[in-house]
C-alpha cells in the first residue's frame, strides 16, 4: 500500500466515524463539558480557603508568625461582629471562629 493510499484510507475512516455521531451525542458531550467547568470552578474556589497544616510546614518561622498574627486579628474582628449578631448570622460567625481556632492551633503547633 502506497503512502497516498494509506492517507486516503485513514481520511475515509475518520470521515465515517465523524458522520456516525448523532445530535444526541453532541448534546450529551456539551452537557458533560458544562458540568466539568462547574466542577473546575468549585475546585478552584475550594483551593482559595485557609491553608492546611501540610501547606504550612514548608513555611519559615517568620511567615508562620505572620500568619498567626493575621489569624488572631481576624478572630478578634469576628468576635466583635459575633457580639452584635443574632440568629443565623451568629451561628455563621460561630462556625468561622471554630475554623479560625483550628487554624490557630495548627500554626501554634508548627511553631513549637
């Protein structure tokens, strides 16, 4: 088989495969791609959250100290808001304080 015949054969095969795709297949793939984009966005949002202890282990002591100060400062701000809050907002702030406490303890353990 010559090179030109092989190219023609491959081209015909590709055309047959592409022609066999239905509109339903195309719509299904579009929906799948849309879901993948949503997942990608949610994943990137989750990565923007507070650092984990494994991420902090590589940091220097001065960086850890700075992060500890920032966390403490944020805790003080949240407590001030918590004192004035009522209902659902107070629950939300309480949860945030718990998260910040956990982060603060992780940072303190890394500093020791």
